[in-house]
């Protein structure tokens, strides 16, 4: 049986969402499917740009002038560009929108041509604690209209996101599918860290995080929580490594300087390989205000690190399932500082890293068993075949 013709429409091409689309497309191509990716060039990070450059011979990439925020004229122009692409190069067996903007464009364009589309939000802005009730209502109304008018299925990437979609009635219940994110856990294992550096009680205890420096990821909240922990916990010596870049980078840099933390906090900038960071870290921190299901959590757990995470979607089925990790309220600086302090004082300094490594090993085993990239791709392709009328498992 011939492969599927799939159009992926991507509104944000960076971070975990970009990685998700990259891995999905690579796996689909390996299965014999023909993939076209319509994407917003100004949202790409270096990893996604490298993917575009490398995969262009086997995947068709089409740039769209998509803006992150709601912009009626710009959005209409992008919609016309996408409609022209579907008309000229279609029909496609599957049209799949990623992120809020990608989902709106994919579903509207597909409906314009008499079909419907799959949609993966990856995170719903209505779940952010900082969104005003009026904005949350607006976004919910838009999602409900599109959900009933032009959505064959909405794919939740975590159980928490699935429940929110059902409770909010964004689409009829029978159109909600769960496909949890997955990784190749062994690719992130960091058991090669030097034992001497890890076991030395006098070495600084290292917290770490990798993120886009945006409001959603809350890098400033993490910096403030770390500062608060340092004031409350003069010993053991601690430091913080932050990898990533984005519009809040300079703001966080100034925040660190104003708090006098230059000796304790290191901004690494964008990292081509997050594994290099993970192998330097004792405790991983996720301070996000909201998520669909953070790839950073999966990667840090696979790297055998204990976790302090805010209670975002995905944390309940990962971090909270392994004894020793800490989950705190999202957007609460004091709670995040307390969670970091809890792991930093888990044992006496001489035994602390040994206890942290035991938590980390349990994390790796849990992720390797329950959240594989192969399973995620397999379930997505089953949904594609169901929508296109093809038999599954072909």
C-alpha cells in the first residue's frame, strides 16, 4: 500500500514543539509517507533550521508569513497562501495543524476545501494562570467554533490536557485523542558524569534548566526563586545553569546582575545539544506557567536527574509518579524556591548526591518504559490512517 500524503502546518517552529514536528516527520518519511511542512520561518530555532536544511531533499518545506499573535490581515494572507498550497499540491490525505495559530490556519484551509483536519495544540493558552478571564473566554470560543466546524480530531499530548479539552467541550468527546509525547530515553542518559566531581560534598550543587526565554517558560520566576533559596540556604554551595534564548534573555540577565548572582547563575545561551547541559546538572527545574507536555521534563528524567516542576500538564503522569521528585504550584515563586530547597536538603551533604542519583535512576526507568518516541509516532500514524480511510498498522 502506498504511503500517505501529509501536510503539517506549524505555527511555532522552536523548542519542544519544533522537536516534536521534526521527529514526527522523520519517522513518517521512514515509513514511506510523503510529507509537506508549511511553517513560519521567523519562529524557527537553530535546531529546526538545521532540520529544514538537512531534510529538504526528502521533505517539502513551504514558508508561510505567520505571526504569533492574532493579526487579522496577516492571518488572512497566511490562510490564502496555505489554501493556494493545498489547491496546487493537494489533495492531501491528512492536514495536521500544530500550535494555536497553525491549528487555526490548517483547519480553516482544510474546511475551505471541503475537508477537516487534525489539530495538536501542544499547550493551550487558556490554561495559563496569567491569562485574563476575558481572553480565556475569547480563545475558548474560537476553539469551540473550530472544534465543531473543522476538526476531525484534536490530539492531546498529555492526560491533563485531554481532560481540560473534554471539560471545556472544545470538541465533541469522540473527537479527542491522546498521544503522549515520547523520546528515545537512552539518547539522554548521562551516566558518564565523572564520579569524583559528583561525589565531592564540597562541589556546588547544580540546578539547571533549558528553555525558550518567553513568558510561558517563566525564566525570571526561576531566577527569583533561586535567589530566594540562596538567601534561605547559605549551605551547601549552589549554582544555576540556564540554557536557551528568546525575547526575555536581556531582562533575565539584568535581573541576575541586580540580585548580585553573577557568580552563581550562568546563562549559557542557546545549546545545540541539551545533553551537554544535563550532564552538568544535579537537579533539573521546570518553572513553566503552562505546558501541553514538556519534552524538557522527559529529557531530564531520561538523563537520570531528579526534578522540581510546576504543576503543569504532563507533570502528573511523569514527575509526580516517581518518589522523590517535587511538584509545586505554577506561578508561585515561594513554592518553587521551597521545592528547590527541599531537594537541596534531602540528605546531609556527604550523602546528598547519592540520594539524588537514586531518584534520577528511577526517573530514567519510568520514562524509558512509558514514553517512547516509537509509540508516539505509531499512535499518530494510526490517527492519520483513520482519517484517510486507510487500514491501521500498514
